[in-house]
């Protein structure tokens, strides 16, 4: 920090005037205090006669380090599929399977239309 005749000193964790305000991560700042006049000079010396901006940063907590992680994986595949009838056909202009018996069973397998498979990762 450039401490000219009218500049205030910036104090960060006891380091007088060595850091600019832009050097502090806003997420790390706990509080900002402004001291001016004789009280600033009494605490921080004659270089703080024009005032001091005191920046207190957040501190870590004592104890063991704790890390919490949550992760899951989802596999989207049907466990069992219903057995579809392919012996009887549809009544004309109908989606119902109440028609006459087919000469050859249908090879259409609707399971692919109903059950999409995939994998989802959630972190």
C-alpha cells in the first residue's frame, strides 16, 4: 500500500501496510473496522496518524478436519419386463389385442419403447 500524506493504512492480520485492499479474498473477510485519529496512532504508530482500515479475516476452527462428501449413481434399467402377447392381432382401427389369431406371431417388441436405459451420476 502506498502511504502518502493523506492515505490511510490498511492492516490485515497484523501486517501494517503490506497488502492492498484488492489482495483480500472477499469470502475470507470476517469484518472491516475503521480507526482514525489519535487512537489509530496509539495502536499502530505514527504511520497510522491518518487512520487505519483494519481487516479481520475468518479463522479456521480447532479440532479435527471434517470432510463431507455425497455421491450416488443410478442405473436406469428395468429389473423385470412384462411378457407381451404377440399371438393375437388387433381389431381393425383399434389398439386392443382382441382380434383374430395371427398366422405368424408379431416380432414387434414394445419393451424398447417403454424402457429407456442409462446411467446418472449425482455429485
